[in-house]
């Protein structure tokens, strides 16, 4: 009997479903399905595929009941659980030299310090896992349930170097688990967090050569620069990449793209947008991104924004409407936003837009992405500036599903501090173009 597993508590029962007809109610706790103990959402979904499902629940009064659910094949039984994954999240036990969470200042909300390394979140949310805390049984379940794609943080394929970078003596051996996923035909995406003088140069060549052997099941590999905040006291010394370094990394990656494309018909390895922006090099065309498999990892987002904005501009009717507003963004993408604003000026010459780059004083000048901006930096740097009739901020700086920023300031707080209406803009070209009028794409 499961008495204390809060992850299996039933939060809601959807009406007119097999579960509601069987008499299961909110507050009941799932004990087993078809006689099998359920460890997480994947066990649950697997056992509920049949048309007849025996579900044992524990009622609030302590009594246990087994119900027969009759449904169509693959129909959802209708249960909503308190915890979407139906299990505790798995913590990361590595001590990576590049971990950004270790570079967070003290005093922020607890959830920001949680390090996950859970293969289930890789499937559900696109998180990257290191494979170091996955057992053979975990790999078996990924294969059995066909949980794909799974996103893997490789960093390097040099076992000894991987152990050093991750602070885990088993990190090198963990790479063998990718072999099993490849042999089972499980689709994967990879990531390399590049650290200057450590896993770049010849080590990066070695890694890309090794990882290309996993094609076609390893569909893409992103190379992203290490993020360095100013809060690195007592941590491994790492140097930021310069513009010249970025140009060399791009040259190296594009050389591998050309080589792999000739053999496999895909570009496979991709430099994140940050390399191109830091180097002052033009962003590649869309056909180089292989259907944008790693957008959430900052690969191709700028190209999509540019192309979508240009497409939306085709549907705009130039006119003499007049308006004044401002846009604030991270310093990295500022030149792109500024350029797109100038293009819009050709269509709407009477609309004035002030674009402000926000320097990340909270994390330090080397953190330049919009998604890590704080409300206090925005307010501090825009106080007294001409913001026009409204200020627009990118959606990426908000906590998912909220209007709250990283430092717990809300858009309403910013509005009150700057005395100007604050709007949020999604990170697509159509939304950017829509700022200029209701007839935008």
C-alpha cells in the first residue's frame, strides 16, 4: 500500500471519462495499474494503453479499491495528478566546472538552485541530461517506451576530459549509454558547452568526429559558449571567448558542416547564435539549420526572427500613422533588433521606436542574453529615459506562464517604477511586426 507518495495523488478527474465512470475521485491516491506499481508517468501511460484497465486507488478514509476502467485503445483514462511526472525530480550529482547554477548569487528563490538531470524531463520538456545518473534499467525504459528524442549534454567524447569537466569519475563511462540508445534507434540531440582552452580546438574536432558516428539517430549537436557570471568566487577559472575566438569556432564548425553534409545530407553540428553575434558575422540562412531542431538551445532563433519579420513586412501597408514606443532587450541581440526597427522605419516613417540594450549588472557583463535580464537592471538603466507611450519587453525574460522576471519583479512592478505601460512581445517576427499596427501579419 502506498501511504505517503504525494506524487501519485489525483488532483482532478475529467468528466465523462473511464476514470469518472469508475468512481475515482480527486484526493484518491494511485496504488497500482494492472497489478503493477507505477513509478512515473511513463509507467502509467504504458499500462493504460489497453481497453480494459484495472486501477487500484487508496481513498482518503484509508480504504483501498480496485476499479475496472473500460475505454477505447490509447484513450486517456481521465486522471490529472498533483505532480505531472508522478515522481520526484532527479537531481544532478555532477560538479561541472561550467555549471551556471553554481554561479547564481545567494538569496534568490529556491527553485533557481535546483539542478535536474532527469531523462524524463528531456523527453517531456526538452531538458538536457548527462547520462551520469541513468542506470541500465533507466536506459531499458527509454528504449522500451521509445522515449525520444532524448537530449544529451556530451561536452566532450574524451572520457578522461569528461570526468574532469563534470567532476564525476563515472562521466566517461556514461558515454557508453549513448551507444545503447544508438543501437536501439532512439533519436537523440546533443549539446557541447564549449570552455576556452579545455574542450575546444582539437578536442572539439575529436568530439564532432566521434558524435558523427551516431548519425542518423543523433540528429543534431549544438555548440554553445560557456556562460560566465560575475559570481564565480571559488569556482574553476574559465575565460570568456573573444570575438576572434568566436570567428575561429564558427570556422571550425562550418568546416564540419560541409564535411558531414556531403556524406549524410544534414549539417548536423550547429553554432549557437551567440557565436555569430559575438563575432559580428552574418547569421547563416535558414537552410543551414536542418529544420531548427535546437531552437530552445539558442540555435537559429535570430535567423527565424529575421525571416519571420521580413515575411510579416510583406503584408504591411505603408502609411503615415504616428506612434512612439520603446523596446528593451539584451545587449547580445540589440544590433539585430535595432536593424529590424530601421527596416520598419521605411514602411512607417512617422513611428518612432527607441531601442535600449540592457547591460546585465546582476550577473555581469559577460551574460548578454535577454532571458537572464532582471527587473532591477531594466528599471535602473531605463529610469529617466524617453520610453514613449509604452515599453515592450521580450517574453523570454519571464518565468514560464507568469509575468515575473528572474529577480521576482513583475511587469507591473516595472510599470510602476518607470511610469509607463509595459507590454510583452513573443520572440517571433510576426509579433515584432505587430507592434507597428493592427494590419501586421
